[in-house]
């Protein structure tokens, strides 16, 4: 159980922060950028949950928020094989990405085939889901940057974020419904 009764510690005033294993790193470290962007994504998903029409997606969105918090906890501790007798660390399991694939198929099945790229919009919920999708793609890029310099990263995180951006895309399409906005090359008409 987490108990936070003192929010400020002053330990980060010098530009460093602590990882889950106690290691101190600069706040601009690739690991901090990765899980900080995952945290930003989680806030975007929270905004999606508060949009009109989100009731039907709320169970999935709440589960995604919990997964993202698990991913942040995973990323804040360098990934090493667990030693016998040591307390296991929270790691995002591969099943989380597999669950997203099932959801993608479920949401995408009734949607019409795409004949153009989709512009963000169509409804407040669709626009919020598209924003979450773009932040998800950035989180994926930040995580890939971390992987390029540090092999101590759970590989499930990259797969999860890749699938999540796809899910957010099809959920945005479903939320837009008949009001989905398709890209029209060259400006799409008069202004």
C-alpha cells in the first residue's frame, strides 16, 4: 500500500530524481523522459474518460490507465532478471498487449473501411482519443530512445504502446461515428 502524506521532498531541487531502485539520475535522463511521457499519456486517457459519450469505453479506458501506471512503475526500475529470494518487481506482462489486440479487433470490426487518412475530430471524445494517440506515439518514441541507450528495459512496454496507439485510433473512429473527418489532400475545399 502506498502512503503519501508529504508531497514535496526537496530532493529533486538540484535537477536529479530517484528511480525505484534508489539510483539518482538527472531529470532529463531518457528513462525519466520515457515514464514521464507515459504519465502524460495517462492524463490524456483520463481526459478521454471525462468526455461526453465515453461511458461505453470507460471500462477499457480505466484498465488502460492502470496498465499505464504499471508501465511507469516498470520503467522506473531498470529491468534485470529477478533473483531467487528477492521481492519481484512490478512488470507489465505480455498479456496486456494481447488484451489490446482483442479490443482492437472488437472495436474495428463494425467500422467502415478507410478510404482516406482521418483528421482528429468528429466529436469531443474522438478528438481527445486522437490526442491521446499522438501522445502514445511520443511515449513509444521516448521508450525506444531509452532502449537504444539502456538494455535494462522490459520489452513489453514498446509492444504495449504500439498496440495502444492502434486501439486509441480505432476507438476515436468509433467515437466519431458518422461525423468522422477524412483528410482531403490539397486543403479539402474553401475556407
